[in-house]
C-alpha cells in the first residue's frame, strides 16, 4: 500500500514539474516575420496619396484667385490671380465711362461759357460793345449813311448772337455725336463678343472632355490588366491632381487657358474671354486697351479732340466772318477737354508701378500688344 501511494505521488510531481517547464519555455516562431503595421505602410507606399493630389489642385485654384505672380506669355499680360488682375485692370468700362462724362462736361462748359469764342463770351462782347454800336449807328444814320448804320447794328448785335448760338450748337453736337458713336461701336462689338463666347465654349468643352476621357481610359486600361495599383494611381492623377481633370477645369475657367497665347491652337478660358470682352467694350467707348480680333476690327470711338479739330477746320474753310472765331477756338477746347487715349491708358496704372512689375501693368494701361493678336477666333 505504501509503495503504491508513493509511486502515484512521484508520478504526479513529475507531471506538475513537466507542465511548468513547458509553460515557462518560450515557443519558437516560424522563420518568416508576420506583417505588422510598419510593413503594411511600406506595402501601400507605391499607391498615390489622394490627399496630396487634392491639396495640389487646391493650391492651383488658390493661385488662380489670389496670386499676383506674372506668368510669361499670358493673355493681356495678366497676373495669375483674378483679384489682383481686377485691381490692375481698374475696371476699364467704368473708368472709360467716367472719363467720357468728364470730357463731355468739360466740352460743354468750354463751348457755352469759358473758352475763347464761347457763347457767353460772345454775349458779353455784345453787351460790352452795345453802347458804342448804338452811338456809331446813330451817327451814321444822322449823316444819311443808313446802309452803314444797318451794317454796324448787324455786326454789333446780330453777329455776336449768331456766334453764341453756333458755339452752343457745336459743343452740344460734339457731345451728342460722341455718345452716338460710342453706342454704335458698342453694338458693333457685340457680334464679336458673342462669336468668341461660342468658340470659347467649344474649347472649354473639348479640353474638359479630353481630360475626363484620358483619366477614365487610363483607369480602365490598368483594370483590364489587373493592375490595381496602376488603376488607383491613374484615378488619383486623373480625378484629383492638377495634371488631370481638376487642372483642366481650373485652366479653362479661372486660369489662362490651354496652349501658348497668340498661337493658332491656343484655347482661351472663360476668364480670358471675359477679360477680352471687357477690353473690347472699353475700347468701343473710346479706350485704348490690348485686344485681339474680332474685337480689334471695331474702330475705337473718335475722341472729342479729333471731333473738335474737324469742326474747327470745316468752319475755317466755310466761314471767314467773326463767326469763324468760335469754331477756331474748338481745337483749343479739344485740347483742354479730352485726354489722348494713350494718356488715359497710361494713367490707369497710376504711373507708380515699379519697373519689375512692368508686365503686370500691361493689362491695365492699354499698351499695344500686336504681337499677341494672332488668335482671331477664340478670344474677344
């Protein structure tokens, strides 16, 4: 009995010791290491990061709205950002309308009151010389020179009245004629603007369609080859990055278009078309801003200076009486009432831009850009 019990205790003790040894001994793993978090990141590193692509596209739009950077060969020497460009453009149509209104007021005041040969000056001469005219005419009548008396009264009273009316008529007709000419030029600009809008719309649709088609084609080609990594990267590049559809969308809406400005294959954006249309209407109102055909085919409105000089020349040719003095003064009035187009355009940038920003101010001061006028169908 004792021997049997002792044997069972020994066997139990041995089993407990063996189990403890097994529990405390580390179990050897397989030769290869199981993939962990770090190895998964390494495996995904070949897949394009969509967040980087989205942020890059956002930066492109950010620059197209706010950057004042000058880009070589951009339409109208435009800045990259829309808001800086609007500051440089200085609202051409509104500016031209304001300048025209000042010129009209200046011309009317000159012809009616202040310039040499004005209506008020002629009436003042009549009043000032009336006593002498009456005395001279009376003396001539008392001596029997009735024709001389009538001639004296005519030259002293009727001629100044005629000259006063002629000066008033000339000033009013110049202003009305300039307004009518501006309206005709604005109406003549509309067909070119509408035509260029249609062409621009076709270009925008073409560029965006090509970008979408290329992106989808690249993804499908990768999927048909079971290249899932390539399909992902193609989707990121085509749908999210500036190199794909987002870049094309930015370029053709708020950007500078596609291609080289001035080349036949240049495709303008909505922004470029809008810029060109604004300049075309400003030029129709008498401005001198850069533009391209067909808007360039519309001749700028004649200035009051040119109209006044023409009126003076016609009056000098047709009338040698004192009345001609009124028209002769019209050229001086034109010089005092109307700024030359190039002067207006240069003044729109304030004349204070540093030389390093010369390209930026080109969009606002109306300097000639004939070298950039090759594109005739796609920008107004």
